[in-house]
């Protein structure tokens, strides 16, 4: 039997996962929305021989999960689209996998499939896809849709599989894995 391999990655989200991470001396808060900041983070992960980075994204203002957005000024209150970050760093990296979070609840399957297929092409086969399903009225309001119910595990699985099946740009091995 072949030895099992361990794959290591890092999840990137703004200045860090702690709400006050942007206050750390080396966090570079003035650069959070610049391409160079994200290029440097991913390049550091690649030099550290990590297998992949995942890039967090959501359709709501970053803050406390499962609570309405507030007007707090002691946290990072915005983020750049994860797929755009991955597309920006793809040409300047060589080996590390790039896994952006893509919300499929309100994004048309065509747009999801083309953006991930394009990332896969520009990264020379290093693209992944972290699926996110949103369920808050706050997120639905961005699209003028009706208020949504809290999804069950079955609802989420059905949404993910449906989007993957309709997505002509994603290879069959991913669909089998789902």
C-alpha cells in the first residue's frame, strides 16, 4: 500500500481570522486591498512549500457570522472578490493551488463555471473551488431576491451538485468527488 500523503494549505482572509488582526504591527492594513498584498501572501505560502491557499469571500460585510452587519469600525469591513484575487496571483505563482470561495446561491451557474474554468486555465491546472451557499436576507437583498430560509444540509448539497453538473468548465473528477 502506498503511503498516504499529507497536503498542507492556508486559509487567507484579509489581515487574518481574528477580528483585530489588522492591528498587528506587520499586518499592513493600508495594503489589504492592493494586489501586492495578496501576491506577497500567496508567494510566502508557495515559498513555504504549502500545497494550496484558500481565499475567503462572502456576499456580506465581514463581521460576526450569523449576525446582521453592524457599524463597527474596529474590524476590516470589506474584502476583494476571492476569484479575482486568485486570478491576479495565478500568473505570478508556479506550484501552489488556488482555491477561491465562490458563492453559488445568487451567482448564475454560467458565471461560476466560466470564472473557475478561466482560473484553471490561467493557473495551468492549479484552480480549486470552495463552494459557499448563502442564506441571509442581507445577502439576498443585494440581488433583489425574496428573503431566504435557513438551508438544510440537503439543500446545500443539492445546490452544490446542481451547480457542478451545470458547470461545463469543471472536470468530471470534481463532480465524482462531490
